[in-house]
C-alpha cells in the first residue's frame, strides 16, 4: 500500500520527533548522493550526431 492509502497526510512516523538537525542531515545526505550521481554521469560517453533540427518547425 502507498502511504496515502492508510494515512491521509501520507506521512510516516511521528512528525513531533523531527528536529532541524535531522532535517539538515537528511538534506546533506541527499545532496551528497545527488552530487555523486551527477559526477558519475559525466563519465558516460556522449556522441552528438545531428545537432540541427531541420525537420522541426
């Protein structure tokens, strides 16, 4: 089941236990993970074969 199917707000857990520090740590971890993913994508070779879109209006 999706969270919204058994809780109207779609939240998990007790939001009263949240702290600013926990939010900042979650944001830091997500940011690091996203940055690592972007750096990995720079390793993917890309070959541009046709840059002109002459068939488009």
